[in-house]
C-alpha cells in the first residue's frame, strides 16, 4: 500500500509499505477515507523525538471504512464507516476504567521508553514512535486499529467525512480543554492559538456557557475564522500587549481560564524571554498564559510538549494561587457525544479542512501546514 513516511528531519515521501495485518483478536483493519495533519506532528517532522525511524508512517487523525475485523471485535462490522480516536487505549486497565484513556497502561509498544522519559508508561498514539505508541500512522491507504471496540466509533449518516474526521483528535482535545478548565456559565476564557484545537476549545467553552472567549494568535485569517465560526473575540498579539489587553477586557482581573493550545512550536522573540538550556522546549505562550490568568484561575496546557521547559514561572503559579492542568486527550470519553453534536449541527468543523489533497501530495500538504502558508489550518489527505 502507499503511505506518507518520515525520511529524516523535515523530509517526507510517499512510498510503498507492507499492508497491515491483524495481530490480535481485538484488531481491525480500516481503509482510510480522510486523514488530517496535526500540530503534534511538527515535533516529529523536526526530529525532536529520537525514536522515530526513517520509513515510519505518520498521521493520527483519521476516518475510514472497516475492511477486516478480529474474532473478538463486537461493536463493528465490515463496511462500517468509523472515526478512530487518535489515542490508543486498552479500555480495561485501572486508568482506562477511570476514563483516563491517554494514561493507559497497555496502549503503547514502548512502555520502557515511555517510563524512562516520563516516569510511567502512557497510552499510545497512531503515527508516533515507541514511547508514544509505536503504531503505524493514518497517512496511508490502510491502518491496523488495536482495541477496535474501545477506540473506533460508528459515524452517523448525517455527518460528512470532512466534519467527522475532526472527532478523531482536534474536537475531543478542544472539549477536554474546556472541561479541564471547568469552564462555567459567566466565565471569561482566553485561548492561545487559533489553529484547529484553539478554535474548537473556544467553541467548547461557549457550549459550556462561557460568557466570552478571547482567542490570541498572530494570523488574522485564523482569528477571523474563530470569530466567524465560533463567536470568539480575536486578539492579534502583534499589535497589543496581551496581558494588559486581557486585563482591560476583564475589569482588571484577567481571564478565569487560560488555555494554551500552541505547544513548544510557539516562537515569539522577546516574549518573557528566558534562557534556553540544552534541548528544552520553549513555553512562550504558556508563560504568557500564566501571567495573564486571574488570581485563583485555571491554566490548561493542551499544546504538544516532549520533555523539559526552561524558565517556567512557578512563582506566578504559587503566588497567584493558580491551578495548572494538562493531559493528552481522553477522546474515548467524548467522541460519541461530539459525533452526536455534529449530527445535530451543533458542532461544525469542516471549515478547518482548508486544504484537501490526495495522499501523493502529502509532503506539499505538510509544507503548507508547517509554514501556515496559503491560509492553511489543516491539510486533509484522501488516499
């Protein structure tokens, strides 16, 4: 089959790779219909995870059609149209039973590497190296889906492929951001990042009753999209002092909830600049979110991080009495609800697929996505 593979730092190629096969009784094989780029792929492209090897297949946000099932798969049949959670979880360990699916004990093939990096093994993710799964990705014609009854969900007929594909990762991540922030009616929420996850976080916060949501970014096209589709207030950090402007808009207090949806890719020279030590990630937007949040408020970290950060404002966290929460998305908890909202037209996401390309143009799609060129929010591939 054809697949989009990593060839080395910032280099991708479409090549022939072996077809996936059932390995366990709970597996199924899915023929991919849509597969989207994601900001979590950018550290992989840059070579920041050393376990990634040339020839590994990327991609984790996808939708497709079931073509083969293992003998213990009960919820799915051949020809079902399914969206698959980007995170791999067994559904049976202690953490899965608590709804903490991204903390699964059994969702990765590289538990030892994961434990060495982060202290304990964590759940897996498609298209990532061993510490984060070790499962071939979705930028391919076919994907093997482990624990199929746990991570795959039938898509309602009313929901298009271009809408449903975002229920795999971006929509549950955005919903989790609002839930971790415990957004309540009357809250003012600030979101750093107007990409797909930032916009869907804004939408989730408003659905939970937030009074106002302010989205911070430097790209006017993305800010206009967040305003038009989700009713968020745009704030371009190129033109204002963000913490001062947020205080001005909130009666001097600052937002109740601040959500960082940018990750280590954020690079804004001069913003609370601190030294960068070794291979540390740069938490520029996160530092600003901590400083902007009101006293007693909550900061939610949704961006992708790989290791250590330098010059984190722990003093501000302690003296302001902030709550800091973070996780990789526990999508299995929310995907059925999100698909239902999509079916009822309460959640529209297809506008985020700004570029629709055949798989053969995968390298070009990632170049557009990485560079945010031509207004690209997400590139979506169809094998």
